[in-house]
């Protein structure tokens, strides 16, 4: 699942999918008509009205893009990368960290970047490596950040775009796994991760 930004001037197959979701003629060209339809969709969904299809808008427009795991999932666990505020981190970089610790791959199933882009990590069909004794039946979601700029103290560093993307991703995961409960890593370990109370914040998802 590659979530980039689509706006006026964008072209391609994904633009066609966006247009179909908006019940427009799918010519694959993001023009003024598509832009206005996106604005109206955002208005109805309570999203930021900018006519741009970013991760939050795309997640609601095309929710079927998430793959459902063949595993039984009863927990969705939110993490942070425990990196300084404002510093971007790629899935490739996290994968290197985790392999250095002996993991076979990146431990998380999804990573949310500073701009709200949602990047897939480990395949959801595979058991993650993100929460001791809770990996077999869980999905691991991680946002980039979690420490202050000096990298000394835990901090809820989520950007607005990260908050939007995380909320929408969790809503979509709950649709795929309706019996799953949302937790923060801190609910199972003696650490601040994800540096906010995810269990309480997302209790109504």
C-alpha cells in the first residue's frame, strides 16, 4: 500500500480509482472537476478541505486497499519510533535497526511518516516483532517520532497529518478486524511508547 499525494495535474491509474470512487468519469487526469469533487468529499467527511488527496482522504476514498491478514487478529498495537521530533525515518532504516537486533524484517506492519504517508512494513500475514507476548495475534502500527527535539524526553510529537492518518488507518483496521482492541505499547511494557494514551484516545474507533 503506497500512499502518496494526488492533486491537480496528477495522472495515472490511481487517479482513475479516485475518480471512480467519486463517481466521476475515470480519465486518469486530476483536473478542476476532480479537485472540486474531492473538496466536496472532504467537506462531507470532516477532513481538511484542500482538494488534495493525501493519506487521510485516500484512506476513506478507497478503504479496500488494506490487505486483511490470514491470522486471527485481536489486538492493534500503536508504537512510536522513539526518534527526535521532526526527524523523518524510513521503513528501510527501521528494518536495519530491527535486523541488527536479530529480527528477520522490520517488526511493524505499518509506519506513519511525518507527512501522514502510510508505508507498509512486514506483511500482515506474518507475525510481527513489536510487542513481547502479543505478536502472534496483533497488528503493529508505528508513527515516526515520540521524543523531544533533543532526544532526551518522551513526547507526543504526532503532526496533524500523522494524527489524521493514524486515526483513519485504525478505523480501517477495525473494519477488517472488528473484534480487535486498540492498545499502546505502553499498556504491555514499562515504557512511554507511543508517548500518548492510545487505548483511551481510540477507545471509540
